[in-house]
């Protein structure tokens, strides 16, 4: 199993500031959804993270000019939809225009499923989704950090293992690499490394 | 090129709450470093994100009991080190014990490089690192959201493309899948999907 060709002895470049720092790591492409004032809207988001187990909280970083942010602050809820690589074109499309220019759901025929606890659109094409109630938003620099409590989750059970990890034989999340590039997690390089065992070495 | 076997027509399970929601997406394994009171410490973190471009801000979610958090609040700075799959054992090791139990750097012979703007340890084995000045910390649920401004970055230039995206032919970041499982981004499935083009479809 060939895992990489990296020479660990290479010298690093050091620079003040961040450079194009957001490209330094791959991250899952998500589509954030919202329903407010009779309208649905959605946007792509690559800057997001789980941030608490109990209560289950999830954060998304959104630029203030985004129409979706305006609607989230109005509706006080949002959805997070994790997308498979088969729908990477949709991710790129949704990220390419603003909902102020027209209804993205109609334009690309995006199919919705019923939410359980909120009114946020659940995307049929997502492999997993959260319904979140807005609990906080805070401006950090040029973005707003939007935090929601996960009130309900939707996922395709057959795409996960018994331990609820992703079964990569069955689903390939779209990983965004920056610079308009997408890939997937490799299926043939999975390693099990138990921290309890390795912490004792 | 086989991208996935997913049937998009599968029915989703819907449930109240989040379940094991943090496993719904892969994320890059990072090692957070700190230097305070003459001590170095480090911990693994999978819950993190870029959150602002200008100023460049980066957030990490850390449990309050973590020794590293105590030291970050004391030092008012921290490092973020992105790890390649070749060092996944080190990621698992660092995640397996607390720095209160002993010096992790000494225990596993972790090599350090010189920081540029702070006193945080830069890991020689990382493929890219940020030096951050703490600008905020806020409790969200059972974790603390720690936000830093990236004052300096270190990376191996030959591992990145001209557009500063990762060159996956040369570096394989360790992706954590949950349940102690790791993989890498696939090299042979990269797609270029320009949002400006797709947004106009």
C-alpha cells in the first residue's frame, strides 16, 4: 500500500501572514439551506465544523453579504447538507450565483425532502443532513460565525458502518481542495489507529 | 474513472437529535501546539476551520478539561499543524494521553522547527502550519471555540500547486473518519469545477 511520496526532511517556507492559507487542507463540501418569508435558498460552505457534543452544536462561517445569512438570521434556523461527489457540479453551481438573482432550487431542479423539526429544506441528493436551530452568531473578521443546535439529523443508514462512520465503499463525500478542485476520500488506504493503544506506546 | 456506487434514490433515516453526527464527514487531522511557562504541549484536533480571510482567522474547538487549552489561555497563542498520513500514528498517539501525564514531545521524539512570530512549536513532520495569536475564546456547549489570527504560516512549497492548492501527487493529508479510522484524499479522482461556469448553467 503506497500512501505517499513525501520526504519528511524537506525544508518549509516560512512567511508572515497566512498566504492562501485556506487551501492548506481539504474539507467536505456542504450546502447550507434555509427557508424564510416563503422562500428557500441555499449556498455552498466549506468552512464549517462540529463544535460541541452535548448539546450537539455545529458552526458555519458565512460572509455578511450572503443572502442565505440574511435569511438565516430571519428564520433562526438552517440546514447543513453533506454532498457526495456525484453532486459536485451542483455544489459548484450553487456556489456560483446568489439567491438574490433567482430561485436556485427551481433553476437546477433541486429536490427536497421533509424536515422533522424545522422548516429548512433537506436535500434529497445529500448523503447526510442536519436541521439546526440558530443559537448564536458572531462576527469574526470578514465573516460571521453562525452556530446552530442540531435538532434533527437525516442520513442514509446503508452508507454508514455499524459505528456510524462513513462506509467509503458506498459513499464518496465531495472534498473541496480550493482552486475549484474536488476529490473524494480514498477507499483503499483506510487505517485503524486506536488512540488508546497509541497513547500508551 | 469510478467515482462512487451511491444510489441517489435511497431513503434517508430521520431522527431527532444528532446521533453520532460528528462522524458524518471526514476532516483533516491537525495537531495543536502551545508553549507556556517553559513547557511545550500538543493535542490532536479534528474540529477546526478557517473562519475569516482578512484578517486571516482560524478556529479550533477544544474541550475545557484539556491541558492544551489551559496553556493556550495562558500563552495567548497556539499553533495548528496539518499532518500527512505517514504521521497518522503520531496523531493517534498525541490524542491518546494528556500532557498532564508527561511531555509528549520527549516521549515520542517529536521534532520542532523555529516559529517566526510566536513561541509555538512548529512540527517538522507537519506539511503546513499556522502560528496564531489568540483573539477570542467562547464556550459553546461542552467545548470552547478558540479563535486565532494567523500571524505566520509555514509550508513545504513543493507540496502545493502554483495556485497553492495541495498537490496530492506529493502529499497525502491524514483524513480522520471518526471511530479511530484514517484515510487520505484520492489522487486519481480530481475534478475541476469552476463555480463561475457552473453558476451560469
